[in-house]
């Protein structure tokens, strides 16, 4: 691991350890969740099963469009800590992945073992949302990547159970291997029942963001 | 790869209380509105009166059962009302989780998660029982923590 990668890991773990605070990558016991994301860096799908209220195991497939590399990994996620309040919830999740990365570009560098570690933290009320996540990805001969992102959200109204919940959000992400290392994405989140949909536009890299989560 | 695993292991080991997340789940007095008779604590009579007074006062303003068509029908069939104050209920995913977990139980004839009141309203089938401990365990499976449980008249806001 390079010194810069170690620094990123240290920063991510530092935030984790200081218990500051994303989404809900672990569901209720016995629950399945489908998470699809598409942003300036990648398009991915994750299907996970929550073995317990604080641990899920899933299968992730991800296409890193810039490098034209695909990953297929097994991804466990652990809800390390949840804080409960009458008006808030805060979470710290640790995640990781192990699988195969395959170069799909003209360079045809073949496949290699890939692994990643990540931390996700969030704090949420009915009208405010703050989150942070970081991931370090090691792909052997296909290169290493790191990212971290913070998000702030505000709900203009509080919907009751089963109603449409709407959030205005702003995400700032940092990807060292991109020309525009830091980028800003305003987005809208729509949330109803077991389905969550997000649509945004990365104004730094002029690319759309489409995310979808469904629990069943 | 070895370095990654090493860092991850070190982080897991060094997180205070991480391994027993939610282990101490039910702060019976949290919110001050748990019906006192449901506790097994050994209080003096004077203390008991003071607590009961506080609880009675709290129950006066505690959220009552949320009535949906399904809940009203279950009550009409002789079901017993239960209101559970739930901590950390902030979004529809929370409601989905509790609906899935509690909805599987045969004892439960109707339920509704009220995000505004932050309560889980249950109706237990006539003749069936669902203990506080059962509710606590089910809430934990859903990923949440309970602050208080009210039954019968207290659940109806009485």
C-alpha cells in the first residue's frame, strides 16, 4: 500500500473512531436490499442480505467507467454502532470486499484479485442529514483507487409513514485519480415506503447521478 | 491485502462497545413513560409513588394508539392495544423494517408505524400475548430500540 493510501485509510478510520458520522447498508434481520448507484466514477449494483440487524453480506458488481474495469466482489458490511434518539439516528458502518477485477479496455490487462475497505457514517433526523463515506480499493496490477464523500441534506417538509419524502442534498466527493479531484453534486432524493430514488447532476464533471435502493 | 486486513482488524478491536452494539437495548425508564408496573425493580413505597406520579403525568401526554382501518377492525375483534415508543425512527425504511419483523408474528393482528409520533401501534389477537421482552427482541431484530411500552387503557391514551 502506498503512503498516500495509508493516509486516506488513516483519515477514514480516524473519522470512524471519533464517532462522527450514510445510507443504510444493513437492513432488518432477514431483509434483502438492492442498491444501484451511478455517478461520475462508476455504475454499480449491490444485492445484500442482512443476517442480523447489524451484519449484511452481499454481492457487488461495479463498472469503473474511467478505467473500463469491472469488479465482482463479495461485500460484508457491519453496523459497528448505532445511536438512537427520540429525534435522530446515527450510524457507523464498516465494509469491505473481496473478489476479482477485470480490465475491459483495449489494453486488455486481464484480471486480478481486488479488495476494498470502507467506512460509512451518518446522522439523520426527519429534516436534516449528514453523512461521510470513504473507500480504498486495491486492484493489484489494475491500480488502486480511493474516494471519500460527504453529503448534507435537508427535507423541506416531514412526510408521515408511507408518504413521499423529499430531500434536497449536496454531495462533495474527492477522487485522487480524477482530473477534477473534488466535485460537487446537488441532488434530489425521493423516498417512499421501501423505495429510495436519487437524481442529481455533478456540476464539476458534468455527469448525472442516479441512485436507487429497494428493500424487500 | 494483508495490510488492509490488519488495519481493519485493528479498527474493529479498538472501537469501544462496538462488539456489543445494541446489547443494552431497552432503557426501561428512557423517556420516563414506561408503565411502572412493568418493571421488576425493587423500590421503596415512597419512591414508587413518586415514579408512578411521574409516569402517570407522562402517560397523560404520551402518544396514544394510532388508529388505522386495520387497527380499528382488530380492536373491534377484541384485540389488545399496545403502543411502543421507538427510538431512532426517522424514515420509511424504519417503518418497513418494523412492519416486516412484527408483521410475521401470529400474535399481531394489526400494526402501524407512526413516524410523526415515533410509535409502533400494535393490536395483539384476543387470547394471545406478546410480552415486553418479545417486543424488545423483535425491535432489536428490526434494528431499533424501545423507550417505553403502554398497554390497554394507557395505550388508548387513558
